[in-house]
């Protein structure tokens, strides 16, 4: 079993990364520009002996209003191309062969199989999905917060299964960030996340 201290470090690590995919508030921005946030992230990774090369650089961060605009452009889109950080969008909407809907075998839609699975898991664990994520329960922020919870409270086999089930779309997400010329910080954090996921899988496969 992974040591409790190591589990706590992993949980904290994924909670820090989760905040990068939330709509930024002033507190988050202040911690970001002061370098406190990235320093804390690196420290957690180093304690876990995880690779930090993806964030071993300085980032040009715009002022707060521009940063919020960049978040909206990259992760919400509205009237322009975006990279929505939601699992369902990058997967076939459902693998149910009996589904009688036109979008069943298509990608790009919310509330697919992965979203329903997250709702089921959250309900079973007695956890609530925040109101702003009700229509996208498989948003990356929720996935990472749930992963942190599972690492702290569940057994290794459940952790491994969750990692395998819900993070196999990140390469497509990263490609989309490149395509829309996302803020470099968002791209590097996503690369950092991908590295952390793979290295965490390795940790639990050894158990």
C-alpha cells in the first residue's frame, strides 16, 4: 500500500492542478503571479520524485482581466474554437449498442458515458457535484478533485481503475490546446498533469 504521507502528497498535488482548470478568481491569480502556486506544485512533485521538466520555466502571465479572457477563450470558447476540459467531448458519446440517438457514435458532446459514470461514482461516495458543473460532471476539475478523494479514501485497485477509466483523453485535449494556440501556461500544466497521471499509474501498479 502507498504510504499515507505519499497518498496525502498525491492528493494535494492533483488538487493544486485542478485549480488551473477552474475559472480564475483573484486569490488564484495572486498566488500564480507570486510564483507561490507553481513553487508549491514543484515541491509536491519533487517530494514524490515526479518529473518536473514541463513546468521548469518562467511563464509570461497577462494581467488579471486578460488572464480571465484567455481562460474563457481556451476553456469555454463561446463564439470561437476552444479546448473544453470535459472528458465526454473527446470520446464517443456512448458505447451502448442499444442507444437510439443520432449522436451515439459521435464525439464533441456533453453528458456522455463518462459523465454518467462520474455522477454514479459521486453519488455512491456521498459527494455532490457543484452547481456550475451539473451539465459537465466529467469536467477536468471534478475528475481531479475526485481522484484526490479516491487516493485518500479508497483502495489501490479502485485508484488504478479510476486512472485508467478517466484520463485516457488527455492527449487529445492537449492536441486541441496546441491547435487553438492556448496560453502556454495552460499547455504546460496539461503536460505536467499527463506526466503526473502516468507516473501515478506506475506507483500504483507496483502495489
